């Protein structure tokens, strides 16, 4: 009888431990990581004051240790600069060459675990190693972007001005209890910003609603 109770307890322990871990095969960055990075970049760019560039033609250059996000950064900068100035393709067309120095961009992941450690047994009727029980698991992902800018004369390379360092950050966190309850999510990137529809917008009817 005692042996049966021991087996039942070990089976329950194995079941709980098995439910606490989910494995997946991922190629490249996850969608959440991409969103964290792009939102951090946009928040950094939102901190730039563009008034000094009003009415000027800008030749935009981007430098940094990683080039993975340079296309997105360029597109976001061109969009912001276009509100009061104009981005041009060549130095000869420009009034100023604006260089964006990307000091850091990417994600950091912080994982915290708390639980009952592995149970090792020499009993012949049970596995030699039974996984531990996860009591608490926390996974925090943070997106970060840090940039600074300076403007130079397009022909002489003389430094005309500098913009202080700007940065943007974002986070996404999941918490699971006992390997069963959760994951509970918290973030500053979800839900997405509310869509603002233009005046006179008429939604396209769904099939069967015409």
C-alpha cells in the first residue's frame, strides 16, 4: 500500500513538472521581440526635437554596431523629418548632413525561477530522476534603443550642432505559478494604440452582411 502511494505521488510530481515547461523551435526573433525593438526605436525617435531642422534639406546617415535594424530606423527618421524638412539622396542637394549614431539596440531577457529541486531516487520501480516542481517562473523581456545625433556641413564636415542622447525602452513580462496558473502577461506595448479612423470612414461589409 505504501509503495502504491509513493508511486502515485511521484507520478503526480512528474505530471506537474512536465506541465511547467513548454519548448518551441523559433527561427530568428519572435514577434514579441521584434515589437519590443521597433517600439523602443520609435520611442527614442519621439524624443528628438526636430524644430532646428525646419525647412532644411537633410542627407541622412546611420551608423552603429548592428545593421539589422538600420532600415527600420532610417524609415522612422525619414517619416519624422518629413514633417518640417526634406530628406534628400545626395550630399550636394543637402543643407546639412545628419548622422544618427545607434549606440545600442536590442532586447535583454531576464528569467527567474523558484521551485522544488529534482528528486533523485534509487527505487527500482520509478525513474532515477524526476523533474522538480516549478512554483514560480518569471520571464521579462526588455527592448532598448539609445541614439545620439549630430549635424555637419555637407561639404566641409564641420560639426554644426549636436542632439543630446535619446533613448527608448519597452517591456513584456510573463509570470506562471505552479507550472499551471498562467502565463499572466504585463507589458507597455500591448494593447496596441487605438486606431484613429478618418472622417467619413465607411467600413467594408463582411461577407453575408451586404
